[in-house]
């Protein structure tokens, strides 16, 4: 008998999702070992993931499963012991302007205003002052930060700092945006608001996003597909496509098909926790 979530997969395909999309980044047979004091720790074991153009991909797993390590390798901030990572047929050899990164910790330049933080990457790309100003103004409006244009990071709340960080990542139009638990330090209300904001931006602009989280509800709400990681050593346990309505609001979280998906993934993680 078909489960409720499987029925949702087959009956609620999102627009554009069925079109053939090109691969933005591929991680093939990724293994990561750490060695300290003659002890070898296997963090990731033969992981394979692919992020296609315009996808919103979430990677979920328990603490210590290696999901943030994997994201750092996609960013070029760390390197696999074995395997390869390719972004549009180019090997990843380090950080680059083709990838934007948003961390859980606030990484704004404290000596720059909100506007200058958003425009920092644009200046590095050599855009004219007029071009930079148009893009900065656009993202100040998108992020509801118009009244904080000249404020400094120390004057902002946590949620506002993350809005600036996301705007800075989006402004340069990178091929891929990588987000490492960006809402993990926020209170529940602000977190829900930020989830709604980033999902709405994705629906309007269709940036390609890879998003790491341990929050299953967050992943189901945001994603077009989810990679579920096993406990350490981290492996891809399951790839789950998310065929929920394209236009999403917070009331989606109360629907039966949403709850069924969340419970399905939660059961997968609970099962592996019990086997550790």
C-alpha cells in the first residue's frame, strides 16, 4: 500500500522541477580521515552528492555525522582524503567567487556598515559605484533592512546579521550558495521568519543552494531534495525528493503530507542512533 508521503511525491510535483537541469557541483566517493596523536578518525566514508542548477538541497544528519565537513569541502575550505569535487567541470582546489558561504556564526566585517557589507563582494568584482548601489538597494529592500543601511553589525540582532550575510552571498550571483546551519543560533520565532524569507527568495530568484541542518522540519520546509546522512562515519543514507507545493508558507508544516515526511526522516535518524 502506498504511504501518504509516497503519494505526495507522485501527485505534487513542483513547477520546473521536472526539467532537465545541469549539474552545478558533484562530490564523488568522498572519504575524509583525520589523524591526531596516532589515532585515525573516519569522518566521511564514500559520500556521493550532486547539486543541480536551481535546486535547494538540504543535507541532514545527527551531530558529528560530517555534514558540515562535507559542506566545507564543497566550499574549498577543507579537502577530502579520497574522492573528488567538481564544480561545473572544474576541480575544487580552494575557495572561489563561484561559491558564496553563509555560516552559523556571524561573519560580517564589524568595521563596515550594513550596505558596505552587502556590497563588499561587488566591489571586489570591480562593479561601478552605480552598479553596486543598485544591487545594494535591491537587497536592502529584499531583506527588509532599508532602515539599517548605515548601521554597524554591533547594532543588529542575530536575525538581522544573518539577513546581511545572506544578502552579501546573494549579491554577487555565485553559481552556488553554501549555508552551514545559518539559523541554528536563532530563537524559534526568528528562525521561522528566516526560513520563510530564504524560501521566498529562492522561489523568486532560483539561486542554487546547498544547506546543512540538523533540523528535519527546516529541511522539509526549504528543500527540493534532502540527503540524509548516517551517523559517523558519515555516508549518504538516503536521497529523498520533496514534492510539496512550490509556494510555501508556515502553515504547510501542519499538513499531513509534510508531517509524514518529517516523521519518515526522523525515524531514519532515530533508527541509526539506536544502532550506535
